[in-house]
């Protein structure tokens, strides 16, 4: 019987395989490319390609693809076979270094946000050697970046790699000031917890809203939801357990560090959490995880729903982005350490994060903005749209002592001047977690809780890496010129705490009083929708930071604002058209059929007993008749709102119209439909109810 260790990573061309299949010189050259970013020699590329092809063919692969992440939010791939013609009429299996390093997919149908004209089809994929190639089915998948003919990034990987590089560069400057001369790189790492729902495929196929939009647009709340909290961490149902077992096997073969699985709060909701890994690889792995979840679910007669809010009235699904930074030797820079001097270094990196989150709270908010996620944020199941940071009581007390130059309770009443023995030791995890905080310190990492379940984690980590890099750049510029390093360090940390204390909040993020305090007294932003926050990507401070660090060009930023707003508008418009179609062709006819049935039943009773009033039937017919008229009126109003969108002059105006007109019209149509569901006999209702969907998996 094979153990997990026998087959873990068996479909990955990882370091173990490279050591075994490459010559020592080729392996050493490739490692320099991976570890230090050095260019790859063409001869080395050919040797790597040959070894990669031989390994893939030995594992049953017949094709290869440059696997990339365009701005659609999902992955893309074009498959080419390894075969090449031979003079004797047979075929040989070939794969060159040129094919490994560069591909040329048609870029005309991918979102570009105006970076190129529609007729300009040329695009390039470039091998990312920092993320291992893997086999999926019979195809060797080579992780790549994707750019236009003019060199602009058309994907999520390219700016993510740029942000990781600039974070490393600025963090190393700080480490050198603390005497660390051995670190060569600083790497951000992520462990993204993935929430999802499982429902039966049979029921899914009967719901056009789920098939077209990924969420239910109609549905009355069932008698039982999550009120009893009995699903959370509960016994896993056999069908779900079989799915999870199969999913783990598939993920482990691909070297994905799936670690924890459990039932989540809502019925039919579950979670998978991996072990931390480098942000670039974690992003690739999370995209693969979402894809494989859906494929494995199909094998089990299930559907995996990754929409942020597939069901109204129960918790939606998020993706907690656990982020930290460490040196290439494994020193976690967000760990307090064992000595006061390490504490000083930790506090400086902590302050860099505090400053980054406060200065660029709008970037963090818009990095998680989608039409689906707008339904979650602030709904007592996810953090509010207001960004704040949770540090816990002990760290908060340490920072307060530094800011006020007063004794810290954990010391022998010694002032908090940094860098020498007076700085106290303090332990990790001395306070509880705060699940209502958007950005919480959890011992040696930060948990960014605002991401939606279908989000690529690339966007959030691009903004987080970049914002922290900017804080570190400012710190390094000042400290490198300081005459007295320890005094300058103390003053800088003290100033950061004073200037950015408003972003720190350790209380209940769900409390309406906090939202008022945050916005009215502290001046924090509260962008409730995608239409509210996305335009701020082009605020001067954001453009200046992201372009000066080289993470984006101005053209790339403009394109991303427009693409995200277009996605928002298109998603909601598809939902609106689906609603009017379902209301007119499924819901209204079902209500009419049931009212006709009721009227017929009443007539039959009165034929037998003329004196009967048939109050039940006649009353219900009146209620349903009013509702069906209301449904027709609200469907017409929604159609009118859709037509008016064509009058928008640009994407900013269109997104505002979607927010202000289309979404309220959708809510207005849903209300009478859900009321009618509660009054209509189950045998007449045209699709599975919430009770069927949420409790249908055995």
C-alpha cells in the first residue's frame, strides 16, 4: 500500500526530479536562475527541456502547454503535442528549449483594458522557472507569465513576481542595517484557506441561476439554516468525505500542501487549508486547487460552488490570506524572536506593515473587489469594507509604551528605547484571534480575511507586497543616512505608531458603532462596493507608489481598473438577465398553474357544496395573483434598468448605474418571487429550493 510520501509531488518536475535528471552543471545553472533571477543560457534551456519532456512522457504526457493566468481571473492553456514528423513517416517526441522558454498564444480574446487593439493578436508567454512544471491529465503544464507584443503585462503573475522582487530588495536593505549580511533574498509566503459549497449535480442542473451565474438569484430561506451552529466542525458526511479524500490525492500528486479540511458554518459549506509556501507558488497552487475541486466534485456527482455568496441568508465563502515574510534561510521577520535586539527588528517590520495598511487601505480593499464579494463584506460573516488591523493586547501595549515613552508593564519599569537590553521579550499568541478584523496579526503572520472564495490571491498579495516594500524603502532611506542608528530607529518606530494608530482596532468589527468611529472619527475609508473602490486604483498616491517601484506601468494600471469594472458590470448584467428570464418563463407560469389548480379545487368543492366559502383557496389565489402581477411589473422595471445601461458614457458611469439602479431593481424582483415560493405548493415550484440544495448531499 502506497503512503502519501510515496506519491506526493509525483506529477511535479520539482527539485528532486531536476537533481536526478539534470547534469550537475545544468542543475547548478538552473538553481541560480531560480534563486537569484539570473538569465538562463540557451544550452541549459535545451537540456532542461529535454529532461522535462522525457520525464513527462514517462508519466504518460503527450502534450505540453504554457499555463498562464490572464486577467479573466481563471487560468488559460493551449495544448501542443510533443510529436514531430520523421523522414520515415513515423513521429518522434521533441521539445526544445525555445518551446520551454517562450510561447505565442493568441492574445486578442483576453482582457487587455485598452493595452492593445482587438485586431492586435500577438501575445507571449514566458516560462516562470520559480514555479515547478506539473502534469495534468496527459499534458505537461509549464507555469508562465503572459505579456503583450509591446511588453505590457496581461496577467496576474507578472506583477506578482515584480512585487515579490521589490519587497525582497527593500527588506534586504533593512536587514543589512541590523547586521545581517548572509541573507540573499526575502520571500513573502502565503497559506490561503479556501471555502466552498458542495451541492448535488442533479439539483444544480435544474437551477439556471446557478449554471449561468454561480449563485442563486431566488430562494426563500428554509426552516433551518445555520442557526444551531451544528454544521461547523461537525461530522463530515460520507459523500463529502469521499470527495475530500479524492481531492487530497489529486492535490498531493501535484505537490499542493493540502493540510486541513472541515465543515464550515453554513450547511453544505466546507474549507480546505494548505501549508504555507512562497507567494508565487501558493498563487499557482490555489488556482489549481479551485480547478481540481470542481473536477473532483463532478466525478462524485457533485458541484463545487466557489461563488462568494451562492445562498442568501447563510454565510458566504471567503479565502483567508495568511501572509508573512522570511529570509531565504527561514528567519520569519514577523516573529518577535528571542532577544530584545530581534524584537527591535521585528517591531520595525511590524511598523512597516502598519504604515502600509494605513497608507494603502484603498488598494487592499480594491484588491478583493468583485461583484460576488460585495455581497459578503460587512454582512456579519466577513469583515466590514473598512480596513483595520488587529494586533492583540500585548503588542498594542508594547506600541503604546514606545509611543508615549512610558514603562511597559512587562519590564522593570524601564523606558522603551530600542536596540539594547531595555526592550522586553514578549510571547506570541498571547491574545485571542479576532475573526471580525480584516487584517489580524496571529503570532508570526497576518491574516487578510477579506478575499472572496473565487478570487485569485495574486491581486491582494501584489498590493500587500508593494505597500510594505514602499514602507521599507522609506525606512531604509532614512536609517541609512542616520548618524545614530538606534536613536533614529526608536524615533521612526515611535513616529509610525503615532501617525498610523488609527488603523489599529482590537474590538468587534461587526459593531455599527465601530463603522461610525472608523469613518467619522478616524477618517478610514469605507468603500462598500466595487464601483466605489475600483476608481481609486488611479489615485495619485497609488499610481506614484506602484509605478515608482516598477510593479505596474501607468497603462497597466488603467487597464486593470477598466477590466475590473467591466467584469463587475458584466457579472451583474448577466445576473439581471437571468433573473428576468427565470421570473417570466419559470416562476410566473408556476404561480399561474398553482392558482389555476386552487381555483379548480374551489370550484369543485362549491359544485358539491354550494354554500362553501372556500376561504383558503380564494385567499391564496388573491395573494398569489397580486404577487404575480408584482413580479411582472418588477421584471419590466429590471429590463428598463438594463436598457438604460447602454446610455452610459464610460465604464465609470456604467458601474455607478449598475450599483445605483440595476442591483436595487434585482432586489425588488427577488422579493415577490421569494414570497410566492413560500405560498406555492412544492409540486408546482419549478426548481429545487434552498432546503433541497443546502441539505441535499448525504
